[in-house]
C-alpha cells in the first residue's frame, strides 16, 4: 500500500499537469489572436468539423436497410431545418438525434 504522502504528491503532480495542459492553448494563442489565419480558422473550422462529422455519420448508412436510410434522411432533414429556423446547434442536434432514434426504435 503506497504511503499517503506519495499519493498526495501524485495527485498534486497530476493536477499541475492537467492545469498546464489546459492553459497551454490559451498561452500559445494569445500572441496570435490578431492573426488573419486564426481569424479565418475560427470562422470556418466549426462548419468544416460539422460537415466531416455529418458525412462520416451518413456514410455509415450504406450498410443499413432502405427504411433505416429513410429514417436517417428524416433525422438529417429535421436537424438541418430546425437549425436553419432557430440557429441553435445544440437544439438542432438533440431534436434531430431524438427524431432518428425514435423512428429507428419505433419501426424496427
């Protein structure tokens, strides 16, 4: 059984490393805050990441039955429509996912 002092040291070192790893991006980004590249990436990266996730998710539908692909299409349409209407990503994703899961479980 390890000594209590040893365990406390491990906790302190782990906390310090975690804090430094979380602070590192802010420290590195501070000098580049006014860079045109960072400004461009901050505008276009969220959309790019969401497109990649959507393509990856829909690509997996190739192995599903035609009915499941249809339910996926309805879920994507609900997500896109709700996002265009309300403009809230979290709401759109939650309702679209709930729609898809509801259809998938109700008709399977």
